[in-house]
C-alpha cells in the first residue's frame, strides 16, 4: 500500500509542477473577476496531474484484476471524455451545452458498463445519474483554494473503503494524487485545478460511489451520500434557489454558501471547516453500518437536514465587499 500511495502522490505533485510550467508558458490564466474569489491572475489546469494518476491506477488494476477490466475500461474511457472536454475548455471556452453533452456520454458509457458487468439495472441508472451530477457539482464547487481537492481526498478514502477492491485502490490513488496537488493550491494558490481536474474528480467519485453501492446493496447504499454531503447540499440548494428565482442557473455565479463565507473569513478557514464536516460524516459510517436500516436512513436524512440548515444560516449572513 505504501508504494501505491507514494507513486500516485508523486504523479500528482510532479504532474502539477509540470502543468504549472506549461500554463505559464501558454499564458493559461484565470483572471480575477466579479464572480471569482481570487484577486490575482493564476495559472489553471493543474488537475491534469490527478487525471494522469487515476489513469495509471486504472490501467494497473485492469492488468492485475482481469475480471474487473471491462468495468475499469469503461470508467477510464468516461474519465478521458470528461477530462478531455475540460482540458479543451481550459484552453478555449466551450459552450455549456457541449460540455454537458460530453458529460452525459461519459455517464452513459459508465452506466452501460455497470449494467453489462454487474447486471443491476437500478445501479446502472444510479451510475449514470451520479456521474452526470457529481461531474458538474465538483465543477461548480471548485471556487476557492484547496476546497475541491480536499473534499475529493476525504470522499475517495471513505468511498474506497466502502467499495472494497478495486474501489479501495482507486480511492487510495485518487486521495494520494489530490494530496500531491494540494500544496500547489492551498493555502496559497500557485495553480488552479481547472475544468480538466474538477469535472474528472466528480466523475471519479461517482465511480467509487457506485462500486460502494454495489457492495452495500440498494438499502444501505444511502450511506455513500454521507462523504459527499457538503458539496451536494451547497450545490443542490444553491441551484434550486437560482432556478426558483428564474435566474440563468447554468451560468457562473458567486452565490454558493462557501463563496459568501470565504468572502467573510477567508479561503483557508472555509476549506478547513468543510474538510472537518466531511471527516465527521466519514467517522459516522462504521457506526451507521452497524445499525438497523431504518435508523441508518433516518440518520442520513438528519445529517443532510442539519447541513441544509447550515446552508440557510450562511446564506442569511451579510456579505461584505470583496476581499
């Protein structure tokens, strides 16, 4: 396990360093703006290192576990599609409709593979929905230093533990690659993840969540929502509010709870507190899995309800001017 972690940590770190050099040469910068949290031009595209680390893990596991190769191949193909359209978008902005279409194709590829290999229609539908939703949720929530990568690292370890092999090894690889990337992005951002990384993180976590659900079964699979709660609640409720207000919900904005909170207390504290929230959710998993299903479902609902209340409270707080 130690060598597996070290290899993917190294790929994440060295790959991010190389991506930063490339971004500087190609002048790939995220410029400050009214809807952005940063105040200086910053290179983007560092998430390609995490994608490469994941692809190395997928290829290695496909060779070591031939029975899992078809599912891993579909997962890898979907990952390439999501990361590829993100990489192009990092170089030249693409229409949101085109990016969403590619995300849907990637989700369909993975969903079909789940149905073909595991033979569970409910899980195939869940795979399609999870891949499409989480790909975009992680893209929406990648807005302050360290947030997307730290949340992905925590969720990857938890979902990998729930999934067993090959999910455990994929989760370790993803978490290690995120930890390799984080020193370049937190607490001070020397490079941003870019769409190539944020979408790929969401897609990869969807894959891990599906593998975990396959292990747990239809009822107990609700616990896979616990490590994802911080992002799902913030993104979901913010999106719902924008839709109810008839705003252009598919466009960039700065209305997420984490964005307003970061303007008040800074990126570092918000990222750290979000991480603590997710770690507490993960620590509850072993206990929940030992309880009766009805109680477990009640506790998952209670956790999400409390997170929704926190979202509401943060949205009510006054927003100061830009930092």
